[in-house]
C-alpha cells in the first residue's frame, strides 16, 4: 500500500497544459531579438525547436526522449564552437544561452522546469545590452520583463484571463518602480564595468581605423550612424571650419597609409600651437569606437582630463573609448602649429616607397623648383581644371595606384585625392601627411547639438612650410567644393548610394528624425551615460555638494525603507477586500488549527476536508459540509441564495465541538 504523504509536504507540481504557451512566448521574446546577429543556421534551429514544442503542445504529444535532447545539445555546442572558434566570449556565450532557452522547453513537464525557463529568460534579457542600448531595446525589454512576471503569476495562480494576469504583473512592476528610481539615482557609480567583459565585447564598434586604403573612408561614409555630437558655447563655427581631427597617417607603403610610432626612445616633443582666433568652447558626446582619438575640432587648445595632444596634433584619451563618453574642449580654427618641427617627423613626412608611380614622380619633379605654396597650388589647380570626378564608386587601382588615379581613372573619393596630393607633395620635396577625421555636421534645432555622422568621414592633407608650420590643404575642395560648403549629399551624383537618413528632403521627415535623435541624445546622457560625474551633477542640484559612497549608501537604505513602508501602507488595506465567504472559511480553518489540525496554504477546501476525514473522523461530516458550502460560494455560480449559504457556513463555525482540554 502506498504511504500517504506527510502533512505539509508539497509534492512536485506537474506543469499545467495551459501554461506552456506562456513559456514559449517567454522563450521567443527573450531569444528572438538575437536572431539579427546570430548565424542563420542557429536562428533556424531555435525557431524550429520552438515550433516543434508548440506542435507537441497542441497535439498533446509526449516530449522527445532525453537521449535525443542530449544529442541535440552536444551537436549544437560543437557547431557553436566551430562557428565562433571558441565557446567563450560575447557572441559564443550568447549563442549558447539562446540554444539552452530553445531546448529547455523540450523537457519541460514540471513547474520547476518552467521556473528554470523563466530565470534563464531574465538572464538572457541582460545580454541584449551587449548589442544595443537604444530606446527601442529598452522598450522591448520592458515588455519582455512584464511578460516574464506575468508568466510567473500564471504558473502559480492557475488559469486566469490574460488581462487579469497582465494587470497583476503591471501592478508588481509599478510597486518596484520607486526602488528602481532610488537605486538609479543613489547607487554609487563606478567608472568602469563591475566585471570584466569578454575580449570580443567591442568587436562591433565602427569608426575610423588606424590605416587608410582606397575605399576605406568611402565605405564608412555609407553609414548614417552618429559618430559624435557637439554643443558649442556661443555661435557655431562656419561649416568650412568644421574639421574634426582624427588619426594622422604619415607611413605609406604604396597602397595603404598608416599611423607611425614616434621615432627613437626619447619621449615625443609636445606640439606648439599659436592660436590665430579666439578659442571656442564646446562639449562632445563621443560614441564608442574602441580607439583613443577624441575627434576634437582642429585644433584643440584645451583638453579634457586624462587626455593629451599627440605630436601630430590629434587629441588622445588615455585608454580607448569603449563606452559613450562626454568631453569638454576649446579649439581655435585658425592657428600655427609646430613652426619648429622635429627632423624625425619631417623626414617621415618625406618618405616614399621606391620604384612606384613613375609618372606621378615625373609630374612632381617638374614642380620641385617652386616654393611649397606654389607646388600645392599647382596640384589643386590640376584637380580643379582637369577632368577629375568625385565619386563613392571609383575603379580599382593597380600596383602604381597614384599613376592609375592621376592619369587614367581620375575618379575617386576624398581618400584618393588626399593620398594623391600628399604623394605629389612628398615627391616634390615638401613634407606632407594625410589627416583623417570628419568634416561638417548638421545642427539639430531640437536640442542644439551638432550631429556628426559616419557619413561625414573625410580625409585631407597637411604640408609643412618653414616659418609657417603645418597648414591644411583639402584637395576635395578643388574637385567638389559643395562637399565642404553643403555636405556629402550635395557633392555626390544622385545615383550614388547613401543612407536614407542623410538624404531626407522632406521637412516633416527631417523634423521627425531630429526629434527622434534628440530623444536618443537625452536617453544616452541621462540613462546610459549616468556616470559618476553625471551623478554628482544631479545630486548637487539637490544641495548635496560632496557625495561619497558612504553617505549615498546610507541615504539609499533610508529611502528604500521609506519606499517599502509606503508600498506596504498602500497594499495592506487591500486585505480588507477579502469577501465574506473567504473570511468565514478562514475562521473555520483557524478554529480547526486550534483543535490540532492545520490547513497548509496550497490545500484547497475539498483536499483539506479529505485529510480531516482521515485524521479526525469525528470532524469529517462538519468539515465536509463547510468545505462544500465554501466551494459553492467561492467557485460556484452566483445565485439569489448566496446569503443563505453564507449563513450556513458561518453556523458551521458555531457547531464545532469544544476543544479538548489538556491534562493538568
């Protein structure tokens, strides 16, 4: 004979059939957004597994045997290792989590299995911020976490209308909102992540590279993503003065330009800058690009903390910019830089690979006897007067790339013209180098920030003249002056492929884009960019001048306690809403507890009556009657006799025999 379960022991609860669709929705909501960056075969596998589980649920079929799932897990883990060449790191780790989320429902037949799916869903939500931290991502995660909470309620609360479950989930999240705001404002911030990120965490960041070859900038231009935003104190500089300095290329191998390391073991000489115009102060919000360049307006005269000015005049951070960061600068758009340049830098600015581009060398040799300014003017006049074209789709160049460009194709983008100009200058004996960065920007009238996009990426040239220092020359101006004056869209032919976000010609679409980007900027600064500095700024507005982690932790504890008290005061009165039938049944059960038999929380009235009949037969009839009356009132259809039924249930309490007295 099977032994009866001990009183109060809760058996393993099987998973209710109607709860499975909720759990499948959780799996899809948390894993689905990853399909955009997962391999196609993995997305197909996950989708197929979830569809298979939904079909098994609909047909009420048995789940697959465990050996089948074991083979699937081993095979998919091996496939992930082959795809990513590792099982560690951001992409491989997320892929494994998505696989587990898809396969766990295939063995889900107990409530504890469902709880594993929900906990995995909560964890999987965090991984979405490794790929996107935008407003749509935040809204989707809010929807997903509401679904997860609603599924928990559905698991433990049984079958209920969807609207009721959603309302309860929303109420729980609303109760957590005060704690979220307090933690957001007061939890001590750190400058870096709380744990080490995987090595490939920054692999998706885009921007300028430390080398430039034909086509590198033209490919970058086809992105409409914002590289950084700047807000000026005072008037905005002229469009033609908006040169944002990035890497400087002075090492050329015949095809690719690269940045060079400072020669020798001695520390590099600090640049000398004589400002020729009043400095203009501004603040830039720089998107993460995993490089040290701060992309200051050419040329900076005041730098933010923990940064320096390289000998080649670019502003450099101490560490690569791996998170969106805020920097304050002052720049002068008219200047004289490094009038007394070091011989090593000048020698590097004259170096050319031997035995390449003979026609270009011969052209430059004919100019070599002229002063440097006249040589530069001759090259610019050639670009302006002859049949050169500005295009994003130039033909491929051969080993003698400069000869092919200058004498044959004559079609190129800014990197082609800057490279050719610097090559001609060096061949004529004038120190020269290529500078990459961004040119221009578009003012957003909604928030007053100048948006500089990847499509504003640009390359220009600098030459060094004795007594004058480094001077900027932009060969693109000679070919397509509208590029500098009006932007990239005005300079390129209509057939060139550019992002739609920068080709907008409708006023209302442009207004919509400006408002959306202004909202994103606010989100970036006050949510994603809420760093220690921003936290101090916010707390100082409340009169907290020097907050430290001790005072913030104490205030955090006090305010959380106050919020908990307020939530409790709000929720406790709801206990009075217990209906009279439930109150009478609870009173009856309390009287039984005084007589030595207690009802556990999960026991329904019928199950409790059966246990009372086994343990206390003398109370069986009365308890069975009370349970039937309560079930009729609580779960039955309402009728006109409800008041009489409630009166009979209350009389059952009075009919209970007196308690047994213990012997003295």
